């Protein structure tokens, strides 16, 4: 099992630490409101991550066996979501300093995970690679993979939030902004 979890962390590294919807959401919230203000959204996102990941792990083999088209639909939804994010970035303008904003809430974090097709694609791909028959009971393996995945994402998102917070502080000074 140790080899499986080591391979899992290596597999997840580029997925969790490269820019994506979750990382950018937390970096932007960190930049706008600071690290502490994002803690509730972080808790919501990662609680939802753990629950959804476990449910997918426990149901993946049954769902794929019953409806192999599900995996293809998740891929298409993920591609559509990435295109939607790209369109939003292309249309983004300068931040309106007079606009009212609030830090993301616990429920914002939960909803971000639930509507993020990229997360479902990654979770599904992860289980297709690491949930293999062997001497370890499947329940233990699903829970171990779920926990490693969630903790890895928590670390990555925290680093992105801190980076956003630090960059915003750096660029808040006129000399640095120039």
C-alpha cells in the first residue's frame, strides 16, 4: 500500500499544484481578503472533496460497469468547464475598487467542489489508476486514497492562498505595483 500511496502523491503533484479553477479561486480570495478569510471556504471545499472522493471511489467500479458512457460525459463536462473558465479570463477586466465583495464562505467552498468538473475528472482518473485489486481491502484503500488526495489538495490550495495573499500585499505598495 505504501508504494501505491507514493505513486499517488507523484501522480497528483502536477494536478494539484498547477493553476486550475480551485487554485485560482483560492489565490484570488487570498489576494483579495487574506489567508485567514479563506479558511471557511477551504474547510468547505476540502470536506466536500473528502466526501465526494470517497463516494466516487466506492461507486466507480459499479457505475462504470453499468454505464461506461459516464466517464466520457465527465471528460466532456470537464473540457466545457475549462473553456468556460478561459472565456471568463478573456472577458475579465480591471477590478472595480468600488464593488462590494465578501470573503468566500464555507458553502462557497462546497459549491466550488460540487460544480467543478475538473475535480470529478481527476478523482475518476485517480481511482482508475490506483484502485486495483490486491491484498488490501478496498474500503481501506478507498479511504486512504481519499484522505491522501484531500490532504494533498489542502496543502496545494493553502500554498496558492498564501501566494495570493503575499502578492497582493507586495503589489499594494505603489513602488511595487509599478
